[in-house]
C-alpha cells in the first residue's frame, strides 16, 4: 500500500509541462511549410522527429541551448527537406522565452506554493528561463538550468544540483514532468516520487512506472491540497 505524505518541494520540468512547447514548435514548422507552399507534411510528425534528434544531440556533450535549438532544427529541416534561411533558425532559438504557458500553469503553481516549494530543473539557458518565468508570471523558489548543471536531462546532474539548492533529501522531493525519458526515468533512478504530467495521453516509451499519472497541472494542485488536508 502506497503511503503518501506531503512533500516539502516539487521540482518540475518546464517546457512541455508548464509551457506548451509542442504547439510552438509545430507552429514554427507550419510557418516554414506555408512560406514555401509545401503541403502534405504533418507538423506533429516533424515536431516528433525534431525531438528525437534533440534527445540524442543533447547527450553528446554540453552546448548552450540556443546552439542546440539552432543545430537540431537545422538537422530536422534538412532531414525533412524543408527549405529555410539561417535567420529562421535564429528566430526559432530566440523565441523560446515567449512561448505560452498552458492555461492551468500559473494558477496551479501559485496553489502549490501555498503548501511547498516549487522549483524547476530545465533543459535551457539562464536567460531563456528568466524570460519564461516572466511569461508565466510567477516566481519559482529555485531554478536549475542545464547551463548551471553543465548537462541536460536525462543526466542526473540537474537533479543533484536541485537537491543541494533545496537542502532536502530525495524523500522530501517529488519530481514532475511530461518528458518520460527526460524526467520520469532519471528521477526514478534517483529514488524520487514521480508525477508524469501526461497532457497528451501518450503511452510509456520504456518499462518504467511513475508514482502518479496525471493529465494536467490542475489535478496535481488538487492532489497536493488533498494530501495537505489529511
């Protein structure tokens, strides 16, 4: 029987969990296709292909995330044979901080902060996440970036740095994210209670089991509020 106690902190993935990055990336692909009158290519499939390229790329060695965005998007567009200009790649890399949060993000974070600390472990640069924090309109208790950790998730480095910054043992921290391979797998390896925020209703890509499976941030806020009331 699972005994659930209120954590002292939850660390979150940001892009895909709090920020609707899939829609933003698909919109970028749609703009490129429309600019060249290309039809019959699924933008969702292009976005998934880009993510697969990026997942491999970020594990090679650390590079600033703007560089990652430019280089992996170039690779994805080349693979799909979609024309582009270098300026397109620059605009893509520079737009990330303005990508919009999901409708439930801000309210859920503010509700969670009534009960515990809310931190980010995010695969991005310091300046990008600073812009994103302003876009969401909240102040996180801690933010750990790949730039600070010198590595991208699924590396354990960001998780260990977050634990150090929070000053808490893993037993007092939950980790929540939408990226199963980026977040749930490494957090499970490190012994975290995990929350898979599975907004798209996807299947598990590997044989690892999350602690909680939820469809959105609002439900997570309800869960924590309920545990706090016990």
